[in-house]
């Protein structure tokens, strides 16, 4: 019987396999950006946190600290990112809207994988409930990481302030849908 897929990935990460690292990076970037959007961090901070999470994942693989990982690589990566976001928010003295402090101190277990999967499914389902324009604005800003100037031109907004207001309303609408 072969090793589970995530253990093979860990072995490749230990060796610094560029294709594996790139694959993990690309596969999880959009989901992480959507996940991190609930914390109202600037897009640059979200990207920095994501990249730091990827680096931490690779370092942990090389140290052997995730050799017995039972959750998926994505779950582990999101947990690292979540911890880093909390740390960033704490350093800025911002309140965290959802209390996961107890989870952050625990070893990642299978039930956390289900929880993260549920959060992602909830986020994706509610994103689909947004209007087409909101989906476009949020997708361009968070998924494609386009600057507001570029989005303004692409979506024909009269000025950047109107676009900022639209993005803010869309994000609030998404958060409200998730809270229901």
C-alpha cells in the first residue's frame, strides 16, 4: 500500500522540489485570499502572509516537523496563515472577529481539516450569492490581485472612490451572508 498523497508531497517539499512548491502556491492562493479577506487586511499584507506561510510550510517539511501530518497540506498551510494573520492583527492591536485562539495552540487534527473545508465551502457558496458586479470586483481585487486603478479601467468605473465604496459594500455583503 502506497503512502498517502500528502506524505509524498512532504517528501518533495523536504527536497525543495520547485514544481511541488509552485503547485501548492498556485492551488491555494485564491482560497487563502478569500479566507483572509474577512480580516480586513490590506491586499499586500494578505499576499505577504500567504508567501510567509508557504515558506514556513517548506521549512517545517525540511525540519521534519510535519512528517506525521494527518491533515491535508492545504489545511496545514491555512492554519499557518491563520496564525500569522492573528499575530499581525495583534501587533496592530486589532480585535479578531472570530475566536480561534484555542485552535491555534493545538496540533492540527483531522477535525480542523473538516472545519477549514466547511469554512471554504461556506465562503464559496455565499460568494456565488453575490451579484455579478460584486463577484467581478472582489475576484479582480482578491483573486487576481489587481490594483484599484486597473479594476476601475477594466470595469469602467467613473472614479476610484466609487470603486472603493463598491468593493467595501460587496465585502460587507459577503460577510453578512456568511454570518447568517
